[in-house]
C-alpha cells in the first residue's frame, strides 16, 4: 500500500512587509527590479505555521505586476 502525504489545510493572509510599500526591490533570481506592493502568507490553519511567503512587485512607473518567493527579494542598489 502506497503512503500518501496530504498537505495540511492552509489559509492565505496579508503578511508583514519587510520594507515599506513602494520600496524598490530586486528579484535576485530574475534580476528584475520593481516596487514592492505586498506580501501574501500561506499558513497552516491548525498551528499558524508559515508554509510560504510570496512578494508582489510592480515595475517602477507601472506595468504588469509579478510575484516572487519572499526569499528572492532584496532592496535594490541605491535604496537608501
């Protein structure tokens, strides 16, 4: 009999921003730079353990927003 691993029930919520909204950040994997718009956290329902964090970034001056794992964003050079 094969073992199955069920994912525990989770919920999504707005997470705490690592930098103020609008801060210029770089997605270090894609090297794209844009303004931080928000963070969404996925947490377990029964322990409130963080499963994942996703940052939402928009190009400076407008354009299509993209998402990146929280761990891939850093303040852009020149952010002071």
